[in-house]
C-alpha cells in the first residue's frame, strides 16, 4: 500500500480545518462589525461604548467558535461511524440503492 492515500486524507483534513478557521473568522468579524458599528456611526454616549464593544466582541467570538465546531463535526462524522477510518463502502454505498447498476432492486 502506498503512502499516497494516507497523505491525501491528511491533506483533505487540513483543507477542512483551514476552511473552518477562515469561515469562522469571517463570520466572527461580520458579527462584531454588525454589532459594533453603532459605536462608530450612532454617536453613543461614552458610558455605553465600552460595554457595547465588549458585547460585540463576545458575540463575534461565539459565532467563530460555533462555526468552527459545526464544520469540524461534519468532517468527523464519517470517521466516527466507521470506528476511525471510513471504508470505501461507507463512502460509496447508500442504503436502499440497488446493488448493481441497471436493476430496480437488489432482488431482481
């Protein structure tokens, strides 16, 4: 067995992790900017600016964490179901599909 499939799996996992981090960063930043924008343009009293920005930062952080966890949970699902590594059957075979092409059911 060559090391190429193992390398491909590691590369795919790396891409998924980077996607989770980048998309979480964009979502967190968007949440912070949406909630923090009134501080810049609405002219809030000085007593409100600090707490408002703090709440905006907390919401942005929570959005980041939720997005990363959701993306990585979807990534992990096939691995957990098969006890570590998905087999070809787990990836290709779908319950209820005919076992051979062109047939309407497995019994025909």
